[in-house]
C-alpha cells in the first residue's frame, strides 16, 4: 500500500517564487512556436461551429472593456473546440458609424454636412478608409497578451464590399420570410451632421445642459373661455404638437382668475406654484381626475400649425390622451406631446390614431412656415 503522503504525482510542486507574468509569456511563446491555435482549427473529421463576433471600432485603442469582452469571446470557441468542433474565427474591424468620421472631422475641421459635400464624398470616404488600420499593431499585441485565440492576420472589415453584401443578403432572407416591417422609431439625432445616432454614439458627447422649461395655454374647443396649462422642456417642438398627455389618477383643478376672468385647468398639486397667493388670485371651480380630461379637444397653438393640420393631416383640433407612464412624481402638469420626438406618446398616439407629422428637416429648418403654408 502506498502512503498518501508519498504517492507519486505527474504534477510538479508550485514554486513559492513563481513569476506568473513570465510564465504566461512562456506559454504564449509555446503556443506560437507549435502553432497550437492553427492545430485546433484542423477541420478533418469535425463539424463546424459558427461563431459571430461583434468587432470593435477601428479608431480606438483597446481598453479594459475590450479585455473583458475579448475573454468571453475566447471562452465560447474554446469550449466548442474541446467538444470536438472546429471553430474558425477571424478578428474584425467596425468601420461604420461616427467614430471613424469623428476622427476625420477633427483632422479636416469639418463641422457640418455641407463641409463634407465641399470636401467631396469620395475624398471623405477615402480619408475615413485611410485610418482604419491605425491601431492594428497595438490590438494585435493586446489580444495576444490576454491569451485570446483569433486570426488577426486575415481580418475582415465592415467596409469590405463582401461583408456589406453578406449583411444585405441576411436582410433579404429576413424580408422574404416576412420578418421585416416598416415603421417609425424615435432615435437620438445629430443636428451637426444631419444623421441619426446609435445610443453608443449619442453617449460619446453626452453633456448636462440647462434646458428652458415653459408653460403654454391651450384653448379648449367646446369651452372657449377655458385653457389647459401644459408644460414642456422642449419649446422648439411646439409647432409639431399633436396631443396633450395627462395622468389618469392625478388630481387636476379648474380655476378662474379673479383679475382677468380667465379659466385655467392645471394639476392641483402645483396651484400654489403658478399663483403665489392662490387663495386671493383664483377661485376654484372644479376638481377632477385626469380620466375626465381624456378625449377633450383643443385648438392648435398658431395660425401656421392650424394650416398644417388642416392641409397635411385633415384635422381641425387636437386631443388630450393618457400615456401609461405619466405620474405625479415627475409630471404634475399636462405634458405637451410630439409623436415624432418622444417615445412616451408613441403607444397612446397609435391608440388615438394620431398621424405622424414632420415639421423639421435634417438641416434644422422648419419644413412649413407661415409664409409657405
């Protein structure tokens, strides 16, 4: 019988002074010399496991976020390799979107779409293509150092015609299977370069700014002496107003100004914010829930808006609706709603059959004004 303490083992004892970093480099050198990664790709007698890797942008250096994602992208192919599959994987470069264009814009002092046309679209594209391999050496060093197995000598670029055609082919397959539909989506938009943005692109230049907040009075159609007070932080969208939003369970109040005789409807909780001496300045005529306001109609804000609504949408008045997310914690006024601009009113707008209307073009100009309406 062999004593457990003296049992032979194929493993060497760990030295207390082991240099882990040096040991990792030794393993990497062994993998390179013996072409271990290439051997794992031998397809003979194996099924293929397809692995789709979202590539990083071609204009930035690798950071800790890339390292974490890279390790996860390495674990999956290794697992399926050990399951007996061959898992081809090539490193890729994302050449689309604003990151590449942003670098060129800085270099050539391009501030708007007009500047791009002045430079020439072909010249602009050539300039973008010229920088996609700028940091390839740094990426190769980092990817190898973390021990990731991926082919970086034969990378793909999303700007390659073959890649773009493959994407369109996939889209065509989805379309032919009836899985594609056309609709509207509210997305971040850059007025500087006249294009929509991904969430990632919008966050690159995210800033805290001071927005103006104003309160607007909308006259009710069947109660010409009464106006609804609505609140908005985007007054520039008011020409596109298509609805007002209320909270079903919020308490609203109808008051009459003693000085003017004007009747106003607003959230009861903010009565004292509107009138510093509410008891002296107004008389409370009626208390109501938001549900009692839903369906009321009101007049467009301006003559131009009225003409647009009549000619474009064939409507003479607008309506009050109730999105599910309106709550007293953040909305004690009625909300001005623009279907083209806010996701909040997209569903209720569809429920009330409110049509889409675009008032501003990609060059930040109103499409219809008083002069050309």
